[in-house]
C-alpha cells in the first residue's frame, strides 16, 4: 500500500523508476488502437489467472473499510487485519472514533507504523464524517477526498468495494505493473489512473485493480518476476526489453 499521503510519487516508486524495468525512452511505442487491443487481452488473461482476486482487507461496513485502508499505508494487509478487530471492538462507529483519545488509539494501531499520523487521520476522518455528513460515509470521489488522509487511491478503494461504484485503484503494484506492461508511461498515480481508465472498460475498473494487485504479489514481483509462467507474457514488452538489455535473444 501507499504512504500516508497516497498521492505521493515517492510512495509509489520508493526505489526510483528503475524498478519499473524500463530505462528512460526504452518502452516501445504503439498506436492507441494497438495498445487498447493489447490491454483487453491483458485484462482477460488476468481475470482468468486470478478469478479469486479481491480486497484483502477485512471489513463489514464502509466505515471499517475506510479505517482499514487508512491503516494500510506502508503496511501489509495481513498486519492491518490483525489490528482491526480490536480497533472496531473499541470504536465500532464514527461517533465513537471521533471521541477517541489519541493515546489510546495509538496503542491499538501502533504495529501498523506511522501510528501518530494515522491516529490523526482516523480521528479527523471520523469527525468530518460525523460533522459534515451526519455520520454517514460519503459515497462520491469529491466528498471522500475531502476527508483527512483520503486521496484518490483510498477513495477508489471505497467506491469499488464499499459502494459498488467502479473505482480504479493505483497502488504500488498497479503503478509498477501498468508501466512494466506498457499500459502507461506515467509515474504519477493520478496520470496512471487516467491512462488506465482510458484503456479498461469502466465496469471492470474495480476487479482489474484486484487482479493486478494479485498478479504483482503472485507472479510479477518487483525484482524477480516469473515471466516464464506469466499469463500475459505474449502481451507484455518487459521480457523482450529485459533480454535485449542483457544481450540475450528475446
């Protein structure tokens, strides 16, 4: 997941753009139509390879999902899922969370890292939902990104998973893989989202994000991708570019 400010460029590519697999100017050019057709094949292959792709955070309500997503900044979903049961038991709704003592909340979420900043965002979010939205979680991108700690990535998680509205999440995996697969040339998360939403049909935005995240975890790792067993091998320029740089026959 991304850093506390989930629109930050350094949080998407913490080791620099070299992690994408392409030196400057190396990504092959293609027509818009060709890229669109290739994106469709990649989409179909990912859906077939990862039919179980889903949001890995545990939640039972929009409130719980937003809390879990805020906690997932620079933290694994597994760790978040070990913390949230105690969090939700102590603070079961925005009203309780809005009145939380920072010191108590910090103790509960400490293991997720950046706990002081996350505590500030969680309490600020709860108070904003309570005071500006009558205690009801807002359901639009415009309203969600006005909440403390919520950027477009977090808002898209909410739209796609809590409200059934298409949302394309650009986390570290989606950002890295979309560049590696040649679906974008951008490194800024907002621009990556713009490029992907032009290639992927809107009704598939949410599931595409899940499939890309699962693919990044299971097959297309940052430093040692399993290209030989990759279902999108034939439509991904990365293996051929890597072979050329290494002096091997593609």
